[in-house]
C-alpha cells in the first residue's frame, strides 16, 4: 500500500463517516433555547412532581478577601407565591426570608464566590435545595428542556441566554442533548469550549463531544521538527488564523535545516546519492512553504518567529532512524494527510489554494521519510531495528493524545483543519500502517529527486 492510497482511503473515511464540524456553530434546529429572567437561568419551565407554592433561584455571594461577610441571599428570579398554602403565613415568610444554606448546587469563584440554590415553600415547609442530589430529587424525572439545562448548570456548565449554540436543549430518545460551554477567553492559556452533553431522565449527565470556540493560547502544528529546535513559534496575535499560520511558518522554516541536516548525515553514512539529493529538494520546497505560510500569517495579523536551533553533532544511524520513525514516518506523514484534508475543506480561498500546493509537496516528503526508513533499517541490526519500531509505535500513541484537544471553530471552518473527532478517525485509519514497518511503498526514489 503506498502513501497516496493510504491518504485516499483515510480521506474517504473522514468524509463518509459521521462528522461534527464546528463551522459557524452547531445546527440548533429542534433545540429549545435556555429560558432566562434577569439575564440568568429561569425557574420557569421546571415541572417537579410535587408542585411547591414558590420556587426561587437565589445566589449567595462571598468575597474571598472578606471571610466575615454575611451570606445574604439575593433572589435572581422566582415563580409562584411564597407561603400561599401555609397555615401560619407570617412564620413561613420569616423562615423563607432567613433561609441561607452554607452551600449551593452550582458554584463559581473568581474574585468573588457565588453559590446558587433554590428556595421553596409548600404548606408550612420551607426548604433550600442546595446540592445536585437535592436538585435531582426535587425535579424528579427530567422531562422538560429547562430541567435538562438546570442539570447542566448545576454541574458547572455556562449557559447563554442569547446564543442557542451556547445554551439550549432538545429531546433525544428518552433523554436530552444539551449544549453549554466552559471556560473564559481572557488572557493567554484560556479558552471557551462548547460541550455537547447527554442528560438522562434520571438526571445523569455525560459529555459526548467538545470543541474550542474561543481561545487565547497558541495552537500546535504537526510536522517534521529538527533536532535541537528550542523555540515554540508562538505569537501574541489575538486572531486564531494568524497564530496558526505563524506557527506553521515557524515549523516550515525549521524543516529547511532539518532536511539539509539529513542530507549531510546521509552522506556521512554512505546513503545513495538520489536519497541525499531528495532531501535537498525537500529543503527547497520547505523554504517555499515558509514563504507561503508567513504571508498568510501576516495577512491575518501575525508576525512569524524565526526558529532557534541548538548546534547538534552528527547522529548515529540508530539515532537518525529513531528520529525519522517519529518525525518523518509518523508526524510528517500525518501532517501531510492533514494538509490534504485542508486542501479539500478550507473555506478561505487563499488558504485552500496554498494548501493544495503544500499538500502535494508534503505527501512527497512523507514518501521520502518511508524511503529513508527502508534504507536505514537495512543498515541496522535486529536490536536497533526493534528500537526503531518501538519509537514509531510510541510516536503514534503520543500523537493520538495530542489530537484529543478540541480545535478552534474558525480553524476548522476557514483553514479546513479536522476537528478532534475527525483527526482521531484519520489517525485510526492510518495508524496500523504508521506502526508496522515497510507497509508503505513509496514511489521510485529517482522520481523523488526531481
């Protein structure tokens, strides 16, 4: 099986299989938006099996720097009339006003801590619902979208009053699918992630998938990294596309000396001339990729950072083979597959045009990595060959872990990057060939040097 056939099969699976693209946001047709009062989740829409006289959503605020501050609850919104069926209305009202539990079923802390609870009355009973289990018991079967949203709210998910793609629910089978978010996008290392949640009628919540929709941290790129690379290529650009292509340009620039170094080391170890010359041709192509991605980065408001390389001695054949197994046979091969995917899916015409050319070059570089793998394995003994195979397998597993991170929606839409779900599917399709030696047959080496 050759590299191109391997890519064709993986791309076909990624298109035909069930996908969930971030795009401009999920299709919320059929979802019920979060009901809000006073710009916060509303108690309207709750239908507990035992109907109280009143249900109030209350919040208790504590300033972390003022531990002695009184925990005075504030009513966020309310439905019903307090103490309407009480036999002693005054006593009920007094107890209801004084009700102030020491915790809540939903909490959030920044400079202040806020604990949310429900306050209810029924007859002479005054009750605070201040834990997740108490909330589940109060709601009974989760049979309205607002109840499903309350379950998500009680477990730390943020729900938007104005954006259904960040706060809504719909009936799915016997349960509910809920859309919420977590996180903030304010400062380096922060991100807002959209979560798709499954809520059962019993109130059990599980996450089904997630995607980053806003992010303040730099994005990672996949490709061949030269030994001694000490710079990350991250920038402070606020625009995700700018950050992505600045880091891509950084890695493309780093690939130039990586291929030049390989050519020098192969000459030292007596490799065929065609293989050495193919490495130099790849270096020239990476130089052109650097120009293209740097131009895209600057177009999106980012300035690429030049790679920093520490001087390294020439490597042994064993060390060279192990590095190529990870950086070439795994990371560069998968990077070429991702480039092919981008060439098919990028909505920005400038990016799509750039990726069509880059994808073809990177596919040849992947073929070259496997050609190098075959030649160098033939020069090693059994123990060294085993070490190379193990390095390749470890690289696949490490890459699999890296691909679990959600991808920003704008990078999926405009740059054509696969979502985390699709990236995992692509890797699963090709992982056996990446792990097992000599399963990929490259094109004739003389063609690679042209």
